[in-house]
């Protein structure tokens, strides 16, 4: 179950970076690793393909230095999803972050 929850965060990371500039898969694996996510190609590429099939990402193949790479970027739908995810993340952070001054939990009453 924890893995599924964390993969939701991975998808938001993907949308965030895809909205900033196109990226390729191995770069994204390194970026996710720098945030503590252990995501290999067998996990990442199916996520990218599914997000593309669902209309959140688009991709194009580029040849650089004799090497073919597929670059992903966010679509309009992906940017809308990212905006909603950001709003939900802010709301969630206010609720679950310790010492945030948010509303008291029911057990505090």
C-alpha cells in the first residue's frame, strides 16, 4: 500500500517537471532518486506511457549524439492536473504537517 501512495507523489513530480521543460526517462529516474524515490525503468516507463495514453503527457523522439531519447512534456490536461494536485498538496500539508498551526485534530478537543 505504501508503494501505491508514493507512486502518486512520483506522478506529481513527473507532471511538475514535464510542465517546466521536456525531460527523458533516465534523467527523471535521477531526479526522483535525488528526492529519495527508488524508481527503476520497470516502474517509471509504464507510468510515463500510461500518463501519455491518458493525455497528461506527450512525447517526441530526439536523436542527440547518435542516441535516441524520448522526451516527455505536459499537455494542457497535465498542467490542469498539476494545478489541482498542487492545491490538494497545500491543503494536505496544512492538515498533516506537525506544528503547522492548522486545525486541531478531534483528539485535541
